[in-house]
């Protein structure tokens, strides 16, 4: 049975819900609560912050990409947890137009599936009683989505707080807390979202400050009492994807960090051995590995170092010469190509295992869910397997001469031109794998 939980959501992006989430996770952990974090939707940056805040791995719950059995399995990932906290993405009801495996990819889908009430983080800057109209609209928009109450954020003064609370009381909405403006607690961002947790200076102290703010201004006991669960289902054993090999050399550093935790968990559970290495440190992949997996990340920010990483590049070529497989996702795909052109127009040599040339000089956003039917195996994952994932990058393709890896469609079933590439046992795609289904 899923443990009681809450979904920390908001009317829109940029309201400060990540600051609230991190503060809650750290404060509850320090109080001895076994809190299990989750992230709604396809986000690979926020879960790393969650893990540091509370010491538990954070898992994505994605209603478009994941069937119900997988969602239920992940929701029960830690049977020692006594409270689940799921951070929403974008606005509470934001998702794609076409229904996927379990829903539209909205955070509201997760609260309905799990029975976890919503706590809305409301940015009240620039308004007073009017904030209640927004919250009231969200609370009544879908009766199947329970809204337990609100946390007010960016409150300017005691008088401002009184006015906002008056509006919330008139609307019948519970206020769990009221956070003053704290611009010093804003996390830095770059083009794909927050700067990664591993790059944030003094992150632990930052999260401690978030926790202190939350502890001072939020009723933690009331929040814990509001946590609930209505979904009672047998704990499943569904998995997202089979391992692409028995021994997997997994790139893991500041350039290659976008790996979904549930995939690594499933690979371990199936008996695969994960052998991390760092291309940025010019490390070659493990010589005994059967598969090299380069996840997404920010190779464009480290293109010069990657171009000079001869041991890494030579190790990849030796691996392929021995008959090993290689796969790259998004940033990893770029790194497998001939060249990467940075934002200043400088071309950097990449691994040269594929003919791909990508450019960040003329940025164009590519964003959305993807479904792909493989035309070629990816390691031990056979051809004709349907991969479900998510694409988010700003690069443009200058050259892509190799055979396509897959037929790729978006959330509405429209074919997209970014098919990925294959050359022998070397494969790559712009989307990040969430689930594979034979």
C-alpha cells in the first residue's frame, strides 16, 4: 500500500516550489521523518536536489510515459518510508493534449492515482486577496484532485500576509504557511533548468537555509496530518526497461548526468553491473564492459575538455573494435558525433563514432515526449522495441549521415525528424529513455 503523501504543486513554473520542496525534505528529515521524494514528470535535475536534501533517491512518476503498474511499483519503492512528497512540474494541470500510458503527464494525474492531496505553492507577489481567486480556481477545477491547502510564497510584509490570508479564508482554503521574500534562496538556472546539484556551491548550507525558512514559517505538523492516501493496490514488481547489457560502463560527471534513477535501479535489479566512469576526467570506460552508455547532460559547456580527452576517446574506439556496443542520449549522442559547435561558433572534435555534427550557435528548443520504434538493437534491447522518452535540448543538426535508429513520434503521434543514428553497434538518440516495451 502506498504510504501517505502530498504533492507540492503550483499554478505555474517559477513560483518557488523547488525551494519549498527542498526545505520540507530537509526539515522533515531532521525531525526523523522517513520521507520519500518523487518528481512528477520527466525531470532529471530536481531529483538530484531531492536526494541531497533528504538522503533518499528521488524517483520520477510520469503518467504519460509510465503504465499504472510501474507508477505503483515506484510509489512503493521504499517500504520504510512513512511520508511521500512529490514535487510537481509546471502548473498542476499542465500536460500534453493526447493521453499516454496512464494520463497526460500532468502532476494532477499523480495525485489522482496515488490519492496524495495537493499543497499549492502560491506566489503572491503583486497581489493580495486576488491570490485566493487563483487558488480557489485550482481547488475547484477538478473534484477528483484534492487540494489540502496552500503555502504562500514571496510575501512582502505582515500587512500583505494578512490581506492574502483574509482572501484565502473567504475562499475556504487552508493556509499551511507564509514565506517571506528571500531572493538569496533562488537557485541559479541555465538553459535546461536549474544548475545541477553537483555544481551548486555550498548546496548543503543552501538547503539548510531553505529548511530553516520553512520551519519558521510553515506548520509542519499540520502538513503531516494533511497527508493522505486513497489508492490501495498490491505492490507491483513492474520494471521500466531491461538492461542493455550485463556489464554497463555508465558515464557520470558534470557533462553526463541525466540518468533516470528508476532505470539504474531496474538494471541493478535485473543483475546488471554498473561501472561509472568520467569522460571529463579523461577516463576510458571499463575494459570488461559490454556496453558503454553516455547519458544526457551538458557536453556543450565542456566541449573543449571533451575534445582533449584522448584516453576517453581512444577507450571508446577500442571498446567498439572489440565488438562492444555504445549508446548516447541527447548530450551523449552529441559526444559520439564528429563535432560539436559551441555557442560561440567554435567547432570541437568529438568521439567520431557517428557522423553527427551538432551546433549550439543557433539555438532552437526541442521539447516533448517521444515514442520510438527501434529499427536496430540498442545493446541487448532488440529491434522493434518501443521506447518511450522525453526530448529537451537546444542544439541544431548540421549533419546526420548515418542510418536512422528509429521511427520517432511525439505525444500526438506526429513523426519527428530527429530519428537518432546508428553505425554498427554504436547508436544514439536525442531523447532520454524512460521506458522500453517489447
